[in-house]
């Protein structure tokens, strides 16, 4: 167990309210509120031959179902009597119910001739059921590894944690079967706000968990076994001076980008998966003056700027998955990034940050850029130069513009293309390095249909003797007036 900061159940925003809907939560059944139903007894009627203190997670799932049913019924009963429970009362009632359900099960096992549970074992089951209902269940220990960067789960029994230094280590199974893993992931999705389905009709799911984790799951025939990747946001409140200290870019380059943000130049960050695009974007967002009102639009909350105490006058928007269908074939209640953009434009914002451009978000990003200066975003690409072609293709594929028109949008709306690179030498016992490798400025001119760029910066990494930084002289002169705004190390 890590000695670093741990996730406590009362810190997990998504699971503060233990009100469960038995019609939507998998495995929760209405039934006898004061004892186990015959079906539940059949499911859990097996001897507990385990080491003292060990927890049978199959039994935990059944206990969670029973406790969930009772909690739901009690909350509904109080509401029917015009006595709605406050959040503290609801939590106290939930904890008491879980403890009572666990104690009843221990007494049943003893009555059937099995060994009496010790106080410690009963307490272990109580904590496990609480974790399964309000926390992350059997996944909880993985979330408590402070140094974990990615948690990679391929089926219930293949669990690997990738640490910040790039190393990977295997960990114990997180479920007793793949079906149990799917149920646990589905349960997390249903308790999110807004909820995220994970079933045959929705075989993929992306979900923000609290303020530190992002989960992506795929299954139901799209993957041979259900696969889950959980990324921990280890650098959330980060600044450009912090990245300079970490060796991601030289101070002169960081000062230049900081001034570009002050001057409200639009920036697109590119890079491969895991290269540090989101981290750099967070640092650029931190350079936005506190006096500005800006907004972020994301498919799922990942930038987490809205959780920073100094950012009170900003708006964070998140897309929503629809359920069911309307006559036009679009899921009812769906709000895409493109749908959210007009709403953001009515919020008196100085600039808009579009979290990540994967496909249809490209058109929304350029609409935001044309509506106001200072837009920022990220996208997957192998170089800054290739980013232009990738963005143009995505706009053209949306059918709104031809390639030539898409290139014109890029030339007229993007100020800088910044590329970040990840060099991973862990395969030979080395380390990983993330760094800004390329910055190109759009000149507003063309070679044929394609926009031309000025190469401002190029590097093969910290210590590269051929690293050069040659910004456009006129632009440098325009940005010089923001030199005093550089914050220094936070």
C-alpha cells in the first residue's frame, strides 16, 4: 500500500449520495427488507474457508445488493412520509444498514454451523461493502496507489499498474469473473452524474471518477475480454514554471507561450497518447489571467480547471450521452461538444478551451476560434506539421467544408501548433521523458492549398545540442509587452 495521499470515500464526489434505483442498478432486487431472499441465500450459501480477515468479494457483491435494496426502500419510505432525509442522515442510515446486513449474514452462517465471525472479520466485510457501494469496491486498493499513472485491466484476472517512472507491475485480480468485473464497472457508470451506460447497446464507456481519475471501458464483443484503463491525473494544478522545472521545456520557450496566452493567441497542442498534451494544456490554462471569464468544453471532465479554488468565474461544460431515440434517430437527451458550443457563446466568455479534438469536435473548435480569440485544444498527431492535415481531414469528413476551405480555417484561426513528445526507454532499463519538441507559428500564407508555418522551436529533448529557438521577430516584439506577467515558479 502506498504511503502517499489516498482517496477516501468521503472525498469521492460521485458517490456522496447512496440513493440507489433498484430498477437501474444491476443486481439490486426488491424483496424481503429484513432478511436474505432465497435467491440471495442460494447465491451466497457457501462455506467461508478463508484466512482470518480475508474478504470473499462474491459475498460482498450479494451483501451490497441486499443493503442497497434496504437503503432504497428506507429513503423512499421517508420521502413518502414527507420526511426526506438530509445528506448526513442518509449517509448515517446507509452505514447503519450496511453494518446490520453484514451482522445478520454472520449470524446466519453461525446458525448453519460455520465458525463465528470475529469482530475484525465483520468489520472487514462492513468496510468492503461500503467501498463497493460508495467507493470503488474491489478496485479501491488500486486507486490508493499514489504513484500509479495508469491502471490496465484486461479481464478480471489481468491487472497491471503502470507507475509514473514507466514501470509496470502485476496486481491481484479485481473480480472473481469477467461478468463480475462488468457489473462493477456498470455500477460505477450508473452512479455517475450524468450516468454512463455500459451494456450491449453501449459497449464502451468513458467516465470521470472524482477529481483524479478517468476510466475507459470496452467490452460486449468489441473486445475479447472486458478491458478497462484508468488514468490518474497526477498533475492537475500545474503551471508553465512547474514544467520548466520538470525539464519539459526551456524557460525562454515557456515565457514565449505564456506571453502568447496573454495576447490571446489560439494554440493547438498535438502529441501521441500519454505524451503530456493535457498536462501542457492545463499549464497554459493556468496562464489565463484570473480576471478573465473563460469556459472549457469536454466530452468528459479531464482538465479539471473548474476544481481549482482560484478559478471561480469560469464555466466547465461536459457532453452528455443520450438514452433512447427520437424520430430523427438521435438519442434523447444527448448533448455533444458541438451542441454545447452555442450555449458557451452565450455565457460572456473571453475564450473557450475545447478539451480534445478527436473527430466532430474539430468543427466546434474552429467555430470557437472564429467566435473569439485565445482558443486552445489538444489532438493526437505525430508532429506539429501533420496536425494541420489531420485537423483539415476531420473538418472535411464532417461534410461542412472542403479540404481547401478547412486549410483556410486553420491558417486564419490557429496561432501556434505545439507538439509534445514522449521518449520511453524503460524497455532497456531507462526512463521516460516528456518534452515540447516542436512549435510552429501559422503565417497566414499558403503553398498551394496548404498553410505555411514558421518553425519557432525544435528539440530532441533535454540536453539536445541542436535545440534551437527562433521565434518570428515581429511576433516577439508584439509579445514583449507581456514579459512582466511571467509568474516565476509557483
